[in-house]
C-alpha cells in the first residue's frame, strides 16, 4: 500500500459483506481509519463530527446524490472529501455530484483509482498554493517597483531643480562677470595675467553651464529622425574643430588634431548641430587627456560611415569603460580634477547617439590612448537630392 492511502480516513456508506469483502480482499486497504454508515442518514450524523477524506458509497442511487450534493454545499472545495460511488447504473446527476463513478467490475482497482485521484488533487492543491504564493510575491514586486518608480521620479525632480538653478541662476551673474572682465581686458593698466586667468575660468564655467543645460534638454526630448538631413562628414568635423578653436582652453591645442575623411565627400543622415556637439565633446576629451596628435577619422563601409576620435594619451582602465557614459562619472575624481570638466560630456554624447539610434564603442589602453567610434547611416539618395553644402 502506498503511503498516501495509509493515513486516509474513509467513510463507507451502505456497505454489505460482499462489498466489504471486495474492497479488502487485495489487502491494500487498512481498516484502522474506516467508518461505516448503514445509509445516507447515518452518514449525515457521522459527518457532523468526522471529517473523512474519502467517502465511498455503495450504490443506493436514490439517496446518494442528495447526500453528495449536501456535502458539496457544506464543505469548501479544499476541505471536502473525495466522493466516490460504486454502481453499474450511473445517471446524469451522479456524474454531477461525484468525483468518480466506479463500476463493479473495476472494484479490484478501486484503491489505485482513489490514489490517482488524490494525487491529482494534491498536485492541484500544490499548484493552487504556488499560485497564491506567486500572487503575493507579485504584489511585493509591484510595491517595490512602485517605490523604485517613486524614488526615480523624486530624483528626476531634484535633478531638474538643480539643472534649473545651474542654468538660470548662475548664468546671469556669470554673464555679468564676463562683461566686467571683457572691459578690464581693454583697460591698458589691467594686469594681463590675472585678466587672462579670469577669462579662462569664465569660459570653463560657461561651457559647464551650457553642457548641463544641454544634458537636461537631451534627457527630456526625442528627435524626429525623419527630420535628419544629409550632411557632409568633412563639414561636421571641420565645424566641430572650429568651435573648439574658439574656446580659450583649446585655441592652440587644435593644431594637434588631424582630420582624415575617406572618401572626402562621404555624407551621413543626422541632426547636424547635435553631431557637431558630440564630436566637440569627444575631441575636447582627446585633447584634454593627451599631449600628442589626435586623429578624427571617417571611413565608409556600405551604408555606414564610422567616425573615430583617437588619442594617444592617458587611456582609461577597462573597469571604468561602462560607467564613464554616466552623468558626473569621472575615472578618478581627484586626478581628472586637474584636467577640469564636470563629467557630463560623455553622457551628452551617449544621449545624442541614442537619438541617432547608434552607440559609441570605446577601445582604450591605459597610458597608450583611447579610441571612441560611432557610426551613422549614409543618406538614401533615392529620397534626397541635396547634400548640405555648408
Ligand atoms: P569630463 O568633463 O570629466 O571630461 P566626460 O563625461 O567627457 O567628462 O568623461 C568622463 C570621464 O571619462 C573623464 O573624466 C575621464 O576620466 C574619462 N575620459 C573620457 N575621455 C577620455 C579620454 N579620451 N582619455 C582618457 N580618459 C577619458
């Protein structure tokens, strides 16, 4: 006998010696937990104090359906016993109220049948229990997700407030100081060195404020890729370099930058201004973190133009490569401080590339240099006739 049948409490309704003989003859059944009820009325009395797990009714097709129906209405589905009737004359109502109808010829197998039914019920219970557990786990996760979302919303609000004060509250006094220093610059008696230092500091501050404002803009807008225009790569690279040359910090360093576009008339589909900004930021880093030549190279491959900014400077250790695209992340805050910068340039580059459905790949070796590459699509000339000639 399998363990599942051993501890079962069974109620047999309407037994007779022959029936009991047939139930017990194979030795699988143990009488220790079995109760007998002479008829349906006796069964009702027993059920007031007993909770059998299985009720086996021997025929008496007039009374049993009513008894089973009462049981079904009194017990919850989890608590109610397994309802089995042994008969050779089943009818529709019996199928409705019992879990199993066993023909007399099947009596030798009745314990196997009951065992199978109980196991199936057990599986269903386990499954149901697991569903309840999963449901509550799910609720916990939903609550957590809500909390995370709430925190993210709060962080985003704080970030916006910071960006707002940086871009608005600092900009006005900075412009006032800038005009004052510009006036000083014209004054013959002013100390040149101090004025130049002040001008340099202001330019850096101005660049920082511009970048924070741009980062904020990029975080809250999506570009319409339909509005991208065909643009000559050479023109974008030259414009980026020209802009860098206007900055006080880089006006001399840009002579280190070499441009190499192949073929020279290669063009891409992009938001021209945004790509110029991205290139400026990559070039700014390349110049800042190296002393030797910097190359910006564009090569065409099929429908793509790969643009690479390469320097031979301090390089970036492997473990920082993923994080340097996060806003305000710097490889080594203390050492990069001596190079200047706020740690948002690459975050801006990443967002601009996301808007162009592309990414930036880095190859970098400490002390050997870094290579930042992104790819843009070439225009489909069946749709475009003019390439921006500016
Ligand atoms: P930052 O204003 O500090 O330059 P970025 O977001 O542009 O901010 O870059 C983040 C950090 O990544 C830098 O502080 C620096 O540590 C590292 N980094 C970026 N570009 C280079 C490079 N070409 N060579 C070495 N380190 C770089």
